[in-house]
C-alpha cells in the first residue's frame, strides 16, 4: 500500500517505522515546511494519507487531500464542532473517505467497548455517580483529551442521569489549577492532568456511599496509537465513506 504522511512529528515518525515494517511504501511526507507537496504527483499516488497534526489545520488538510481523491486516516481532534457537517457531506454525498478516531489504540477500542457496556449496566443503579480523569504529557494542548470526550459521550448516551459532560479541573505541569471540581448533578465531569511524558491514562469511576468501581486504560507508549493508525489505513484502503474505529472492530 502507498501511504502519504501528513505531519512528521513523533507520531508521524513512529507511523512511518511501523508502516515500513509491515511492507508498505511511504510515497510522500508533508510537514509545515513543504505544504506545496499536497499538489505533487507523489501525494496524489497515495492509497491513503495518515494525518496527525494540530486541531486548527486538520480540516484544511482533509480538503487538500480530498481535492486529489486521496483517502485520509486522521487522529487530529478539535475540528468537529465547526466542520463536522461539511466533512459528513463530503464523505456521504461526494465520495470522499475519512477514517477518524480520537484514539487509534487497540486497547482503547477494547476499553471503549467495556465503557459502553458498563454504562448500560450502571444506568440501572442511580446511587452511583460517575466522573472521569485523564492524564497526558506536558506537550498536549487540548483538555480534555479527544479520547476522554469520546468516552464521556458514550457514557452520556447510555446513562440517563447524565445530560452532558463538562470540563473539571486542569492541573498544569507547574502545579497551578484551572477550573473547578464543582458540576451539576446531571453533568459528567472530566478532570485533566498534565505531567511528564505520560502517553495517556483514562480512568472512569462510578462512586457510591457503599463502594466504587473504576476502569482504567494506561498507555505505556505511543506505539499502540501508531500501530492502530496503520491498521486503520489498511482497512481504509478497501472501504469508503466516513469511517470510525467501530467499523474496523466489531465489539
């Protein structure tokens, strides 16, 4: 398979390593200093482009890839509130393909399935309140993480006593705290912590007067995310439309 990389930071380089080890060819690498290569023959020859960049440029990258009918796999977050409807139209009506996930880790896909199942069970037990905490490295710009938001939306969909999620505190690397742990009873609070080089920890806690139940996914490295992105590209090569991790893994 011919792969183009959009974004060549730590994730891009790890994706390149894994893609090559699985027998794929990297035909184009686009970063901040060679944006003109979107219009190159090499980029247009790609079966799939894997995009890991910043939230404010992701949507524009999709459009440039789509203009050459190149399918996109993306882990960028933060664009959906403004551009979701347009991306859905491009994929569902105009023949473009985007595989998007807030997290490509196979472990997170399994964790998400467990989260949905547990939420359905806990909907029957209103004595348990639910909250979430996510921990990431100091370089992460967004809070809560895209993965935390996805997990929270799954809970809100199945737990009737929660109408929405809300930002809780953000504990910065310097120890300062932004936000509050106070939230309405019908809101699911997400607390965020930024420390060291943590790849990602997501914990969901159901707490009652009698006891508590906590599930946690703890990423040991970014390698699981990179492998998942390459697996998604392999899947996307032979599928079309607006795709998600749930299409690839039928849990």
